[in-house]
């Protein structure tokens, strides 16, 4: 029997629809297989490495405008994130040239501190620069040579202020800068070794850089997938852990409203406030298992 035009269209539509459904199911199955093949993000371990300190100051320096009559100790740290493929290092510490001028108490070359837990030039592919202050970027004097395979991640906003903005050369800012380290970073611009980040960005499965301004305009923290959930290496987004709980940062401020929003952002991201790790708190050295000299495992 000859099929009329309406029946033909109906029949064709069913065939096309069935094919589309089949293709969609196949696509979903393929995507599911891909996701399953990729599996969950690795669970990382986080280590705090003290490379200088302790130093004593008024509480008010680290906890804005409070307890001027009380003192508090602080340490200088870098961090190492251990995963299945080696280490990601967070911050570079103070450089040797700056140390010869500043003569920091208890100083250890940050490269040597990392070696205490087996971090070396063969197992570091990524280094995160949280912000461009002398005690966090200064080690760039040594790091590119010490870790020849590493790429260095910095927020473009942070780089532009400290490296290119004339304001960054004002006396007020030069006191917390390391001109030699800044030049090393600037000389890497345009090469594959310097990676600019604009906002939040995944740099590895389970490792996300988070723009958290306040202390500086382009400071970044690191969200890390761990066995206890998402932990935050916050660097100087807080100098002491108490700041995360009480919304009171240090006195070293570029953008106060932005800083308070950064606390909200990190608390929402972290699995627990106890998994938020600040930049200078002696708590990180005293309250966690020691794995080497002046090195503790945080998670």
C-alpha cells in the first residue's frame, strides 16, 4: 500500500527521534564512562615548613587593632602539597640576598627546608606564588634553578601591581618587597614557566587556586582535596587562624571590604574551619604531627 505524505512524515519523525535518543544515551554513557575512567580527584597531603622565626610583635599587628598591650609569636612558612605525581609547592620564602640584609631569626634556605621531606628538582612541576611580598616570593632568587621543571602560578592582578604599577615602587610598598625576586619573576614573563591566573582556576585534579584579595589586591589561596575534605592553604589571607573565625584580618591591608568577602568565600569552600591554614600562625608548627625538623603534616 502506498504511504501517504502524513504517514511518511510521522514514520520519519519516529526514526529520527529514536536515532537521536539512541545517540543521546550513547553520548551520556560515553561521558559517564569517561567520568568513571577519570575517577575522583586524588587526595593530597599538606605540609607546613617553617623556614624562619619565631618573631614577636603586638597582637594588633596580626589581628587588626585589637590587643595592643599583648604580644604574639609568628613564624614564616612555605607549604608542600603531596600528591600521586610529586609535590606542588606553595610560596618560595625569603631569598638568600634578602636574608643577608634582613638577618631573619632561625632562617633556613627554603630549598633546604623542602629537601627535609624529599621535595627536589625532579618531583616539583608546579609552584604557587600566593602574593608578591618578600617573605612569599623572595625565594624566586633560587627556585627556578632548584626546580627546573616547575611552572610558577601567580594572579595577573597581583603581578601587574607589584611589577608594572608605579605605585608598587612607592617607599610604602618597597619595604615589603624583594626587588631581586620581582625581577626574576618579571624576566619570566612571556615564557612557559610563568603562568598567569585570572580569578579562580583549577591547576590539577583536586587543586584550585582561589582569588582572595584583601591583604594584597591579587592574593590567591589554594583549595586542596584531602582525606578530610577540602582544605585551604590560605597564606596571608589570614596571618593567624583566629582571623577566619572572627572576621578580623591583620593590620597589613590593601582592601578591607574585599578581605572580609575573601573570608566568606574560603569558609564556604572549606570542609571545616579547622582545615583553613593561615600564613604565620605558630599553631601550624605546634598542633600537628612533626615529620621532620620544623615540618608538620597538616592533613
